[in-house]
């Protein structure tokens, strides 16, 4: 899959994963990769800047926690604004793919 398509799908992929429950960055990346059969994958180096941008926009909220062995981890959850953005992007993507499906269907006729 081209990197341009991946970049355009990154925000909705992250929002979709966080719509279920709060997660740490590593778990977000692994769940996206697992649920897309590897078609989408993000390195932590590319994921965290996206999470920071989404946090600045008010779509996600990060919070620190400490594991029993003392290591700190940051988990992210959707905010109400993030849930609204997820619904909006979902509708936009659905419309986009329906339009592409119509175009491909016409091209095959």
C-alpha cells in the first residue's frame, strides 16, 4: 500500500483503535497492524508524533501511569471531540469508498 494512502488513513485508524478503550502507543500500533492483516503498520517513531498532534487538537488525551516495576507509560483515550471526529471521518471514508466502488463497478461494465 502506498505511503500516501497510509498517511491519509492514520488518523482514522488511531481513532478507531481508541474508540474501544484507552491504550498505550505500542498497543495502538500492534492492534492496527493485527486488525488490518499488516496492510497498515506504524513504527513508534511515526505513531507518537501523530498522537501528539491529535492531543493538541483535543481529539485524544494522554495520561501517565507507572507499572509495578517503576516504568512510566503513557496511555491515550478519546475525548468527546475525538469521538465526534471519529464519527465524521468514518462517514467521510465510507462515502469515499462507496464512490470508488461505484467507479470500479462502472469501469468493469
